[in-house]
C-alpha cells in the first residue's frame, strides 16, 4: 500500500505565527504516527479576494487550482487556523472559497472536499484557544461536504505553550494533539 499522505495548512502568514508553530508540531506528530507530510504556507498560494466577475473574466486563479491539486494528491488535510473576531481569518475563508470553485476535468466542482478527510486545529493566546474559529471552520468545511473528523484541537494560552525544544509543555495539550493526529490517520486510511 502507498504511504498515507497528509497536507498541513497553517492559516496565518505572520512570521512567528502561533498557528504555524502548532502546525509544525502537528506535522511532527503525524510523521511520528507514520504519515508522509507536506506542510505548506499559504504565502505560496496568494489569491485575490473572491470576486465572481474576476472568475467569469479570467477563471479561477492558478494558485487556487494548484492548491486544489495539491490537496487532491493527499489523503487527508489538517488546517490550523487563527481566530479573528470569533471566526476564521479572511485568508482561510477566501482560500476555501476559491478552492471550492475549482473544477478539473472529469470531476464536479468542489469534489476535492468531498473525497478526503479533514482535521482542524487552532491556537490563540487566550483561554479558549480559538474554539470559536474551529466551530466556524467546521461549518464552512461541512458546507463543502468535507468529512471533518470529530476530534479537534484548540491550543489555549499558545504564546506560553512551548518548551525550548518547541514541543508542547502541557501533557494534556500534547495528548490532545496526538489524539487528533491518530484519528486523522485512522479515518484517512479507511478512505484510501
Ligand atoms: C483582527 C484580529 C482579531 C482577533 N480576534 C481574536 C478572537 O476573536 N479570539 C482570539 O482568541 N484571538 C483573536 N485575535 C488574536 C489572535 O488569536 C492572535 O493575533 C494570534 O496570534 C493570531 O494567530 P497567528 O499567531 O497564527 O498569526 C485576533 C487578532 C486579530 C489580528
């Protein structure tokens, strides 16, 4: 059987991003559990704000098509999102909006969401850890008919969550992330 491939997408472009750091730890956990990991930055897939006129005139931008194809080349996707004003940042929503408009030959629009497994995580400096962004992201992905695993992970007080080796200091956090990684791998394997 070919290796299980998981794509990890941090939903922040900021240098030192708490979510990019969590995505790196999650990628490590997934790799430890046996998956082949690709961790990207959305900085490499810049997209204009979705505009139906733009799509009608020029089609879906190539970065959205490329990102969709990269997703399609993986069995599972982990999105690690910041929380902005109790929801997902525009970057995350806009990226999903564009990718959901991609339609390659012999497939229906947005099929890439329906055919694979998603997991979601968040990091924030406050005690909720981005839980409201996770609720919003689960709703958005569900609207795209994605299979989002029941486990999710919200890292609270994320600016003080790491030790000097960039590992999660708190055992409960570490276990929570491992459980997410295990479930993503288990469910993705069943979809292979
Ligand atoms: C516009 C804006 C709105 C924010 N709203 C929230 C919020 O509702 N809940 C929260 O926990 N943090 C909120 N924050 C703080 C972010 O969680 C914090 O900036 C975090 O570091 C962003 O993620 P990043 O470090 O991965 O870039 C907000 C930040 C910005 C810039």
